[in-house]
């Protein structure tokens, strides 16, 4: 009975560790927070410096598969959205990743960003100006 209880405790510890330490690394389907429609797939990966970065790997909106970022400035101006880095500079801070930037290719605007896994298959992505209270949140779905 003691061995069975120890095994159960160990199993629960491992499972709870996995739940709380989910990684945002992978490919995510972006969902528009206003319309609820799928927009794109973004692959998030870790850079050599240990920060997270994300790039658009697929555009899901019909008719926009070859969209160009005409509203962007700088090096992204008039570049294809597919293949574009839209998320960068995020570093781990407890159970979330903070200190990064996110680009909205439709508006061509950059925002401060935090991301936080919500279980294994959801990622809360918050873009904001100044303080986190002034912004918006999307929940992205992991691509299987």
C-alpha cells in the first residue's frame, strides 16, 4: 500500500509539473479576438539567446494567403506577411514570457507583449501599450 501511494504521489507530481511548465514553443493557430475567426499559424521557437520569437508560417484567411504588410514601417514595409517575424524578445518570467514585442500586420503597429500557456493546447497572447491594462488578449490554439 505504501509503495502504491508513493507511486501515485510521484505520478501526480510529474503531471502537475507538466501542467505548470507548458512551453509555448510550437505552432499556434491565431484566432481573431473580435471575430473569432482563424487568421494564421505562427511558429514560436527559442533563439540562441534564449528568448522566444514567432513567425507566420501560414495564412488561413481565404484570399489573403499572399498578403503584404503595406501598413508596416521599416524593414517589414511592403514585405509578405507569410514568413514575417511578428513576435520577438520574450523571456521566461515565472509561468509566462514577458518583455517582448508583437506586430499586428493588419495595422502595421507594434505592441509590448506577454504570453502565457493555458494548459497544453492554448496560449494567451496579450499585446498592450504602456501598461498591460491597456491592450487586448487573444487565445491561440496549438496546431496538432
